[in-house]
C-alpha cells in the first residue's frame, strides 16, 4: 500500500475540525457572551453535543472499518480529534449546566 491508501483518512479530518470549531464557538458564546440566553439555550447545547458526538463516533467507526479493509493502521490524528470532540462536548454541557 502506498501513500494513496492513507490519504483516505485526510478526507475525514475537515469534518472533525468543523465540529471542533462549532464546539469552541459554542463554548465561547456561553462563557463570554453577554446575551447568551438569546443565542444559546439547552436545546441548542443538546443538539450540538449529541450531533457532534454521534457523527464523530460514526466517522471513527468508519475509519476503523476502512483501515481494516485496506490492511493499514488507523489514523491517530483523527482519533485524537474524536477525543477532543468528546471532551469539548462534555465541557460545553457542564458549562451550560453550571452557568444556568
């Protein structure tokens, strides 16, 4: 297998980066936003948290299947991004609950 087979995982990284950016923006709105009640509520936090974790978990699962089928190792960077998304989601949820 050449470099072409490992390039498959690079296509997943922008999705992880998008979720990380959304979670960071949500966290910033919650912590430093003056009128955060108008911008973000519990439904918004729940949707952002659940969708980002669910889609990221599905992508991590697909990366595992692809690496098994292609006979190559998994992508460590994507796994670390998945862990970052889970951690940011938990922090987002906890910040919202404690700020409430």
